[in-house]
């Protein structure tokens, strides 16, 4: 048991999130923004693995205790200024483990505001970025050296295949680094929104935050799949639907909606992944919100089929005999401006239909997206 769990129990909004933080492999630190010195009130096991300091040893201390002789004062000033201004910041900072060994910490820090609009907590994710920094430094040095070499060879029309392959490989490494950072930032944003939802409880803006939360989670799911080394340029739509739709149903239903998903293998190019993922997140959310709550017999089905290289997905919401909404106003549950923009971006087509207590949405994905 962590020595500072008593601090966390004093804040129910934090306690609701602790289970997820305890199980993640990303180091997480939460500090009290209202106490002098911004003392740490929570660290997870991943933090102990990274730094060597237990939760008991970190509790009550300021995160500055990880700094040392080699820490860049300018970076420290940037972080301090961001905290003073109450704004988020991401920075690489040289920290030191309990055994004295240095490590590069890819720090992401952001405030969580209380009901009065002022920071109540500071939430940070930390990653050992040493290997990536060494790779990036080496790549930068190699790229600078190659620039002159390639220019000379280009003038003489003697660019070798070896040099070109090396440039391609280095570009792939840089893209991988960018995707890694984007994915980590999305995970942090998702966690921050989750904390804010619990902090606000039943406030009017909670519903909008919940919808934003699932949009960010959909983006997290996309980047998690695009980050697979085996197929970085493709996106498995069937796998995404099987994983993400049940999460949305769990969040927006009362446990009485039966879900069925049938699909054929469907792999898309990465350029179509983000808009299509958000389209499915928005349509599934709209179907669930249009159903009356508390009634048994409600169903949601997702069917993915292929015709050649084109793909069609049919989503059917059945309210179990009760009308989904009066006079077709169920359309109000869908953000049509957002969906239409995403459909244009994906070069897809979408058709909505309502027959008594059933709403059907058909999404057609063109062959060029596969």
C-alpha cells in the first residue's frame, strides 16, 4: 500500500482514476497544486521502475528532487514558467535515478483545474527517452553529413542506391519517433479529460467532455494500430471496430443494449484511418444516444462486408419496440457538420434511414482507401 494513499482518498476525482494509473506501464505522477511546494501525492509502480524511488520516498516531495548537476537550467525555467502560468508543457529533461544514474526524461505535464477554474492538481507522464535521444542525435549528425554528400552526388547524377536507402530508413525512424510522441500525447490528453469528467461529476459540460473523451480514445486506437512495426502503412478496420465499438457501447448504454459485430478482413491504407475511425465513433455514439434508456430488447449491430476492394459497413440501432425519437429528431444526436467533413476527407459516402423503431446507417468506403 502506498504511504500517500491517504492524500488520494481526500480527492474522489483522483481515486476514480488510480486503478488505471496503477496498471499502466507509463510512469505517472500527480502533485497537489494548492499545497506549498507542489508536493507529490501519487506515483505509480512504473515511476518506481523508472527512477528507483518508491511511492513512500516520493510522497510529499517536489519533482525537483529528480534533478541533478547535469540538468539544463533553461529547461527547468521553462517548466517552472509553465507551472506558474497554469499551462501544459512537454520537454526532455535530464533527471537522475535513486542510484545516481542519469536518464533523459520525456516529460509531459499539465494542470487539472478545480471548480474555481484554477489548477487543483498537476498531472505528469514520464518516459525514458535516452535511447530515442541518442538515435535522434545520431540521425541529425548523419543527416547533416549526408546533405553535402547527396548534393555533390546529385550534381554529378551519381546518387547511389545505398545513400537513398539510408535516407529512406532514417526518414522511417523519424516518422516512427513522431508517431510515438503523438500516441503518448493522445494518451495523456485522454487521461486528463477522464480526470476532468470525474472532477465535474454531474455538471452540464460532462456530456460534451464524455463525447470528446471517446473521440480522443478513437484517435488513440488508430495510432496504436499504425504504430505496429509489421504493417505501419495499413489500418485494420475490422480489428478497430471489434475493439472500439464495445467501449463506446459500454460508456453510452445502461448495460441493456445487445451488441453484435460481424466482419470480413478489411485492411485500409493509413491515410484513411483517422477520418474513418472518427466517423464510426460519431455514428455509433449517435445511435446509442437516440435509444430510450432503461428498456430491454435494444440492439446494435455492426456488419462489415466487401465487394471487390470496396468496403461497406452497416450499423443498425434497434430500440426494442419503443420509438427511437419523435418525428425523426434523432438526427440531433449526430454532429452532422463533423461527420460530413470526415466523410469528404475519407472520400466515403454515408446514408441514414429510419424505419419505425430502427435506425440504419450505411457507410461506403471506396476502393482507393484500401
